[in-house]
């Protein structure tokens, strides 16, 4: 399987869809994004994430969580809270956050 895909989870899970448009001031953004990815990986209940960003700074990150408690713990993480504040104040021109419960998931062969 392509490592850019998050692993499928066998039962319902939660996803966070974070869509953003970067501002013109992105100093430190890449370093913080990498740190948040590393930090999330160590969180209990984290399943995986998929993320893309285009050349104009529009991005979508989808993170997958085992249950609502795991997601709530991530939301309360002190480093994550600090990164959110920096994002609001500096890095994002606009963003949207959506939380969904996945009822079904499947995958199939890709074309290489």
C-alpha cells in the first residue's frame, strides 16, 4: 500500500478534516507542521493522516482517530493548542475544521 494513505481501521473511527489557506507569513510553518505530525503519531488512538498542499498554499489534512476520547485528548494537547494559536494569528488566511464519524471504509488496488 502507498505510504501516503492512512491505514484503514476495522470499525467506526473519527476523522478531522482540516482545510486551510496559508497566509503570506509562513516563517516557521513547515517546522511546526512536521512537529505536529510527529506529536500526533505518538498520541494514543491515532490511526494516521493524509495531507496535501498546492503551490498556492491551499491544503487539506485528514487525520484519523480510534474514538472520540482519543480525538478529545489530541484537542487538549498543550503543544497542539500552541500551534493552533500560531496558526490563527499568523499562518492561516482562512481555515475550516470538520469532525466526522466514519461508518464504512474500503480500499482497492491503485494503478501504478
